[in-house]
C-alpha cells in the first residue's frame, strides 16, 4: 500500500495592520500584536518588507527581506525570549 502524497501547507500568516506602535498579524485563527518596542526590526521597515512574511512548519515566521526569524511562541511570550538587536 502506498501513502497518498501530502498536500500543500495551507497555514498562512496575514498582515492585518500597521500602526505607529506596532504590527498585527493573523496566524491560524489567532491575532498577534508585535509592538515596535519589543520587535524593533519592523519599525523602520517598508510595508512591502513586512508583508513579505512566510509561515514555516506552522510555528516559525520568516521575513527574508528583513533577515528576521521569529517563533510564534516568542510573540506570545516576548519576555521569555531574549532578542539581539544592534
């Protein structure tokens, strides 16, 4: 017996909004706010760079244009994940 070929990963991330304090993402039926104070990489980014986000393995976000990688857990609990920013 042969297994069926797996389908495409349909989980997506949607940029829902940008304000002067942060960005809102919608991922797998949940909304997340990323304040610029805790996620400074996005503050000076172009909208097109922020929109170019990919959800990998259902829990990892990748912004290629900005060279930023975040696990969804680090968005849920930002204080538990130290960040390096220079």
